[in-house]
């Protein structure tokens, strides 16, 4: 590859006559088909702004229901959204007799009413969203917005900038759905054609090899070690169903071979993914109101990383086709362009390296430490609960004074009254939304990748670096501890070599892998704490981020003992986290079947 010397070179290469070049792909491969038939092209042009680019927007012709389904599918497939749209239209036509792609193309060409022809597609898409968004608890599928943008072939590093707006609705391809192969890796613009391009590719190749070795080694290990859990799961299902299990076939309630294999593979992947670097590519779908999207365009185009900046420019070009008046203001900011270098210099001046602790580069257990909390936090929350029952004749300060004099039983009574009778889908009441807790987390980037999505938090994060790493215990169990450590040492060596060159310093952030730890400071109020505890301690969660939330909740309960036991938090450890989810699903489906037979 030819060396790129400046962002202007990137811009001039990728943006031609005010539009992204045909086949624009960013640092990753161009995703999806490029052999659309004439009728397919007509339909795609009706629904999307581009078919030959990794960044494209949905037009106003896109039904909200179909868009919601396309976004909801992101986590389980790497097929681009436009290709899936064609598939959904044709499959719905085949099953329910609605208009297929060819029929829609004819209607579009003739200027006929397409809305009526899409009624069945919208109905079935709505049912799909209802099933997964309500029945299975994926509430984010029900979000909506004005600007709907797809970013394909982007780095994992960029995803954290895309998902920064709290108001946004995001769906990202699961790391399980993107094979860790050379063709799914991107070379950062800054390093192309330099002496670092080949070392990055060589390290990626060794990471792929180790990733595969961990995955392949864990499959037989997990099968052998946890076979008893499968037997216990079947016993649990049988006990829960009682005599009802005799009314249906055994295959309808036992965990079958395919399901068991899926659980084993999920666990193996959750461990192997610690080897994924930040230049592995993925895709993100964004639904965001136009005003906030405009702000994001400015932030992206003012970012130190060239990938983020050029993607921001292309996103602005595409979004102007949907909202030209607002999007034309989403330009780079001189303030933000200069801010990160200022922060780097400020930290170096104020915090000389010799004064900073230099822990050895090693495995670090994940940890979250309470840094700060509102004084009298429990009193504040109890006061807020009572305050919401008053008519304004007594002040917050007066209520607080009375709460301070309550005994333990009275305090518990207030907490229980506020939280009792909550249903499984009820949100914690905003009457407890007061005060704050500040935690500093030190944990793997992979876990940060998941918890960063809790956008109700106020968040700060240091730059990605190589201060340590977290190695899952399963790696040592299959004898690959030394191999894992060797890869981590190589990551550190290359990261430091790139960072030492001021010209490439920013691009060093692509080198750390998911195992490397990051410092992440979050500020939350009690309601957000409670919500996150229920969501992120479910058995199917990753071990490291479950541990983080468990630690934070224990520290919270020390400050708010009246609420202990009232919050949905799962403190158990699961060797195979997805097994309980499967067991509950089997029980539910078996009961539904027996009820229909009654």
C-alpha cells in the first residue's frame, strides 16, 4: 500500500467531487453484493442512498417497521442491511403472497402506490420486532429516530465513538458473527505504506492463530468438564414441567445436541475473543435524532483518528440527503481538533511519568472501586421517595432532617414500599433518581465494549493502552497460558513502538486486544445502578463485566443497606452462562405447547 501522509490525502482519496468514491469502504473491505439486478437496484435506490459504499443512509421511503427489523438482525448476521432488505421482501412474498422485489420495482418505476404493496412486509416486520423486542426483552429494538445510518467495515475502535451519544439507538454485529480472518481486518490509514504496516499484519496473523488455538482447545475441554451440567439441566426442566412433560415428546423438553453444542461454542468464543484487536472490522446501525446526529458529525470529523474523521465526512454527505438543512452544520471544529493534543501535553506536563506508578505488565483481575458518592446517599434517596408523596407544604431539607432520625425498620419500610410489587418489565421509579456514585473500573476492553453501551451513565475513559491485561482462567486450563502471555507481550511491544513515533501516536490505539485493560470512570445515580444490575448480571453475560457490576452493587449496598435484597442482582457464578437461558426457554416453550394441547 502507498503511504498516506496526512488526513487531507485520505480525504482527497476517498471523497471525489463532494461524494465518497464508488466502492468506498474505509479501512475495511467493501461489504455486500455488487452484482444487483436492474430490479434489485431500483428497489435498493428507493430505500437506501447508496449501494456501492460501506456508509449509506435509509431514505424516508424506508418503513420504520422494516428498518427496526434490519437493525435488530445486526447482532446475528454479517450480511449487509441492504442485502437483507431484499431477502426479507422476497421471503415475505414467498410465504405470504405480498409483493416481491420485481413487483415493487415495477410499481416504483411507474410511480404507483408502494405503501400498500409493503403492508404485509411491515406487518411481519412489526411482529418480528414485537417478538424479539418485547417477548425476549431486547428493548432497544423499539427505539426510533430521524437519521438512520449504517457503518459497515469499521474498526472496533471506531464503534466506541459511534455509540457515544446517549440519545442514540445502536445495533452492532456481534463479535461472534464476524470471523477473525485476515479479510475482516483493516489497516489504519495512518500506518498504510509505513514500516509499521507489515508488523501489524504479522501480529494480526499470530493473534488469529492463538484465537483459533484457544477456541479449538476449549471445545473438547468444555464438553468433557461440563457434561454433568447438561444432565442437571434436563433434570431441572423435567422437575419444572412435572407431569406435563409426559404430554409432549422428549425432544421438546430436553437440551438437544445442537443446543448443547451452541452453548459450548458460545463459551469457547467468549474466551477466544480476548485475542481480537481493535482493527478487526464490524458494522453498526445507528438511529438518532437529526440534531444529535449533527453534533456527532462534528465530533467524528474532529477526532484524532483518520478513520473516524473520513467516516464522519461520508456520514455527513449521506445524511444531508435526508436532512440537508441540519446536517450541513455538522462540520469539523477547530476546538475539538486541537483538544486531544492539548490534553496529552497537559497530562505529560502535570503528571510526569516518574511520578506515576509503574505496575508490571501482567494479568490483572477486573476491579471497580467506589471513588466518590453523595454524602448521606441513602438518606437522600429515602427523602426523595417521601418528597414525591408531598404537595409542596414541606421542603426537601425538612424531610431530610426527619429521615435522618428514622430507625432501621422505618427506613426499610420506605424502601420496600417504593419497590415492592415491581413486575419483570417494570422500570425502577424515577422517584429514587437522586445523588450519584462514581466508580473507577479497571477491566478488559472486551467488557468495556459491552458496558460502555449503558449510556445513562456519565463516562470517562483513558486512551487505549498496554498497562495490563485480563486472562480468562479457561486459557490456563487448556495449557495455553504461556502462548497467551507471549501474544500479550508482542501487543505491548508493537503498541509502544508505534506510540513512540509522534506521527503515528494516535494509531497505536488500534493495537491493544480485547484482553488489554482500560480505566473507565462512570458516574451513576441509584436508579441507573439498579437498572444496570438487573441487565448486566444475567447468567448469559460475560464473566468480567458481571463481576464489575456485582462489585459495584455490593459497594452501593454498603451505603444504602435499606435497599439490600430489593434490587434484581444475580451474584452467582456460571460455568456456562448461556445454559440457564436455554433451560428457561425450553420450560417456557414446553408449557406453551402443553397449554395449546389442553
